[in-house]
C-alpha cells in the first residue's frame, strides 16, 4: 500500500474518526482505525462497537491496500506536521509497520491485522428520510443538555426521537419530536415530520452518539440522509457516514409531567434574568444549591442563602399579575435552559411552589422546558 495525501484533508478526517475511539481500551484493535486505500482515495473507519464512523477522502494512490493504525497517535503526529504538507503513507505486505513520511519527518507505527477489526453490521432499515442539517442541529442543541448521566436509568441516557402530534392535538400535523430528561428537568423540541419518516419506530439515540452527530452538524452543511431500523440509525453527511446502535429500552411517558395547565405567567427579559441568576448563585460554592424566586406584582426577587458564605439578593422587573408565589430551582438548570432561548424574553408558567414549572421561548414555539422545583 502506498498513497500520497494532503495533510490538512487527512487531519480533518482523522479528527472525525478518532473522536469515537476510547482513550483506554481493553481490546487493542479498538484503539486503531481501519484505513482502506482503493478507488480514488482513502476510507477511514473507526468503531467502539456501539458507534461506527466512516469517512472518505481523495488522495493520490500509488498502490492499494488496507491496514489498521493507532488512532490517537496517528492523529497527534499529523496534527503536529506543517500546515499544507504532503504526506506519504506506505506499508509493504511483509511488514507490520505503517511508514509515514513528510519532508524530513519519518515515522513508523505498529499496525494490527485487518481481519481483527470489527465492523458494525447494518440492519435492514425500515425508514429512509432526509433532514436539513440545521434542523437536526436545532433538535439536538435544544435538548441534549437535559440528557441524564445516571447509568441505572440507562433509557434516559440519550435523546428520544419519535413521531408525535403538534400541540398534543390528535388532528394536528405529525411532527418529529426530540425529548430528553434527567428526572429534574425536561427539554422538548420538534419540527414537521420529514417525508419518509411516517410510521418511524420510536428510538433513543445514546449520549455519545449525540455528541458526535452534534460535531458533524456544526461542520457539515447541507442535507443529511438518515436510515432507521428498530436497533440502529445511520446518518450520511456527504462523505461521512455515522452508524449508531440505539438504546434498547422504553422511554417514560414524559407527557404526564408537562404542566400545560399552569396559569400563573411571568415574563422576564432573558439576559437580565440569566445574569441575575448567575450573580446571585455566586454566593454558593455549590452551583447546584437552590435559588429562591419570590414573585410579586411585576417584581421578581432572587435570593440565595449559604451557611458558609452568606446571602445574596437581587430584584428585577417582570410582567406578572397573578397571586404572589415563592419557588426554588437549581440555579445551574435555570442557566442551562436560558442559554437555549433565542427570544429577548422568557415565559414562565407556574402553578404552586411544589409543582413543576413550564418555561417557553416566545420566539420558538416548537420548544418547551419543564423544571422541577427544589425545597428552599
């Protein structure tokens, strides 16, 4: 095998595939990426047995072949080579080393047998549809912060994608809805169901896969082709393909906890509110401590009391004409939600101090957030 390739193109592709490879592996072959030289370029493949990423890039092929090489080591070497350099990759059939040359630099990397590299077999997909990259990115951005990290409730360790009715109305149009929750907060976003997704199975995409899809939607423009089966999902981003196993579990009936009937409405300027929460919560060394919201007629008082540090109080104007209410929230959760809002104002819907609250973005009616109160 012998091939010449541009350093910048190779580095970009290596960055995509090496993200999937775990830093520490008990199975040595999983620390490697598979490099296949054929056609007009290279195909790079990585997997952790749950996710597989394949990327194809153009190169000048002198002779074809394939090999596996250590992912992170190869990435670090290429990253440190000069911008715009040309690389020569070479491996003879009777050698166990990959030779990488660039200018005066010469590296030899240990390889492992190609036959040992596992490939994520693809199920026959039941649905195929296309999503605009920015739309998939929006669904992920609005919901991924609320994914649970509690491994015992593994079915919450991802984003739940499913077909739903808009506004929970039986006769309204079908939507693609994304939901995540950790039991303390819930995030929901939706968009019109793409053509071809009608009747799609309900799926939970794992947290690690969501992180990789997010990175790709940040970088790759255009439409994304999606193939779906009950156990796997595949995303085609131009020359990049990501396949992920799905979480085998049942997502809870999240609709029961969305308090659509909350009738106490507070409207507040998003930035003023977020800045005030950030300032007042500084008094506590533990960012998860409750911050108390005391809401009266057109006035919100935020306060935190810390037995170690003291107290902090701040007042900000709001629009509120219901009976006064006091309620406590996790300050970090409030900041996580407000960071997702695009409107200048935020709408809070309250019921009572011990009940969950609904938070909405007036500029994005297709999203909503639910936050459980804390004792203050």
